[in-house]
């Protein structure tokens, strides 16, 4: 993959022009999406990886607002993490 289309300052934006450079398979490996039950199942599987000590979540929300990110993290904690065994 070439870095020609990469726009560093758009890195965390869902509307980034370089988003098409990332294959769907890679997104499936690194992104969490779906219902609370589906995401909890993925998180549980990831947490079961031997040697894994930390899972970092970087929420992608429209805009730059801290409030939206905080709301998403709170929803994740309330609806997903309670389902992870």
C-alpha cells in the first residue's frame, strides 16, 4: 500500500479521503461494531488472546467533541462490558 493517498491530519476522521486504502478484512480485524451482544462477543474473544494485557478503545464519532466520545465510552462500559465474561 502506498502512502501517497494518506492524509495524516485526517487520520481519526470517519470521512477521511484515505479510508478506501484500508481493506475490509483489516477493518474486521481491528474494529468493533454491531449490537451490544455482538461487540461483547468480539471483546470476549479478543480478551481471551494469550498474553494480551490491555485493550484500548479509540472511539470514532462525528465531529471533534469530547462529549460525544465520553457518551460513547459510557455506553460501551454500560452495555458491552457487563456482558463480557
